[in-house]
C-alpha cells in the first residue's frame, strides 16, 4: 500500500511531471525552481540554472525591457490585470534564439508579501514561424489600396 498523498508531495510530483517549463525566481531575479520542462525548452539542466540570474534565458537586447517590467510588477504588487500568455523571444543554452509562449504571475507568501515570480513556458518557435509565414502569405494576397 502506498503512503497517503499530501499537498506537498503531490505538488512536487506535478512540478516534476509537467511538460511545460516552470520557473520560479526570487525578487532579485535569481532562479530558485527549474523543472524538467525547463531543460527541454531552454537546454539548461537544473543544477546549472538554479542560482543563476534570469538573464540566462533572456536575450541581451531584451533585458532592459524585461527588468523594467519585472521591477514594475514588484512595485505594483503583481502583473498587469488581464495579462495572459505571450509569445516572446528567449535564449537556449546553445545560444540559439527561440520563441516561447510564456505566462507570468507574481507569487506571495501566506501573509501576502511578494516572494518572487512564476513563469510557465512552452516552446513556440515552429508555431511562431508558421504564423509569420501565413501572415506574409496573407499580406501578399491582400489587394493593396489604389494610390
């Protein structure tokens, strides 16, 4: 007979089993949780990513915008209301740029104090490129207004 399930043991197993990348970082942007999905999406094993700054997966030209948004979310006490997932560029361990469909949320402790940020991501490079090609085809097929 197996041991009874607890919330904590179930949560750990869910996190390990999720195919999506799940990242938790503290308020300084240091990675504290990095599941197996992260390794599949970003290429970094947990033992190399945990303890590193989020810049590990943020392309250099996007870092200022990322940190401005991150710090604004901390000041606001959460992400902008109504914000859902978005496709954004990211950086793979190989140095290759990839696209990920990512959602964010700020995490609070039991007393309501912010303790960090949670992100869930799915690899979306193929989807992004397919949609980009379709937009290009549509633009080519759409009649141009007469001048």
